[in-house]
C-alpha cells in the first residue's frame, strides 16, 4: 500500500540544527574561519558572531595586532629613551664640569694663581708629569676661562651625549695626549695650563666619530660648531703668542684616536654557530626561528600565536 505522509520528527536533522552545529564548530576555531575560504550561510546571532570572529586582524594583511605592534616598536622606543637619558646625563655632567673649573678659578684667583704654579705642566720635569691630569682644570686669568667655557661645554656635550662612560675614557685619553705633547715638545720650560687641549680633543673625537661610524649628524655638528668657534682654530697655528699650540695639536690627535678606539662596533655572528634548518646560518644572536607546523597539527594555532608574538 502506498501511503503519503510527513516524515516523523527526529528522523532527519533539520537544516537549522545542522547550521547551528556548524556555527558552533566555526566559533570554536575562529582562526580557521579566517584562513579558509568557506562561506557559511547563517542567520541570527551566529552570523553576527562569526562575522566578528572573521574580522579579527582586519586591515592588517600581515596579521599584526596592537599587542604585536607594541612588541615590535618596544625596542625602538626603549632605544630612543636610552638616548634621551644619556643626553640628560651628558648635560648635567658638563654643567658640573664647567661649575668645577669656575670654582677652581675663584680659589686660584684668591690664592694669587699659586695653583697654576703648583699644578701646571712644566716640560721635561719628571716630577711634574702627573700634572697632565690637573692642568686642564686651571686657567691663568678670567679672560682665559671665559674664552674656554663656551666651546668646552658645547663640544663636551656633543662628545658625551652618546655615552657618559665612553666620554670619560675619551677625556682621559685626550688629557694624556695633550699633556704629553706639552711635556715632551714645549720649549723654554714654559708653564702650561688650560682646557684648550680638551676642547680640541672633543672636536676631533666628534668629527672622527661621525666619519668612522658614518653618522652624518655628528660630523655636521662638529663642523658647524668648529666654524662657530673659528677663533679657536686660529690659535692652533704655530707661533701664536702666549698660546700652547702643541697642547691643541696633541688634544686633536688624541680626539681622532679616541674616535677610532671608541667607535661603534657592529656585532658579527659567531663562527660555527648553528643556524635554523634550511637557512644560511646568518640569523642574529637571539633571533626567533620559525618552526614549520602542518595545518593539521593539534597545536598549530598555539604555535602561530607564539610566532606572532616573537616567542
């Protein structure tokens, strides 16, 4: 007997139940909905939820999120903060340096400039050799210290803002080369004091650093400041009266040498260091190596998230 009738309820899953179960699976794996090209025709709240899930990372073809962008910009921001911090240290260091030589000048003037006689450089005198470290802090007159204070602060700041610790090493080297040049080559046992040797040393250091490190800003700053204080360069000519051009030349040589000694060394990969599989082995130290994971791996989503975060 042929009978016509409706199928019993529950004998076949309805389309709405089928779509709901498929939506639940899609929501359980939102990244799969993003990566695959499957179109799901849904309605109601599930369509809204899936569309929101599929828009994760929209507008960022590379899959960047605000968190990953913050991580990538973090080192750059920290480097900028370090530069500002070093510049602040350099500024206060030079303010203290200038204040120190002015305090010594007041004491020296009150003592009728006996400090110059006691702690200045006298050529070819073994007992006065340690004075190469004290002579740069002393001056013969108020005009002497006034003429040195401005360029000393400017060139000292340019030399120190890249690193205060490095600046102290540059200062020691320049003091030695300038003082030794006076002690060895200055004639007539003339007493020599003043910060001019340091000024020329800082000038040479900033200029050499800009050239050696290929830093155009440093090189241009040194040239511009050198032209601004051109009168200092004129007294470096041999034969200038009452001026130790040997101290200036010795400081300049020391500054150029310091530019090479304290140059920025770019890191190179250690020889024999194993590189990532299939790579050339040139990856930088501490770099993240991406491990290929098949899409069917149960933790593929976890590995992808860790890769996006640079872990």
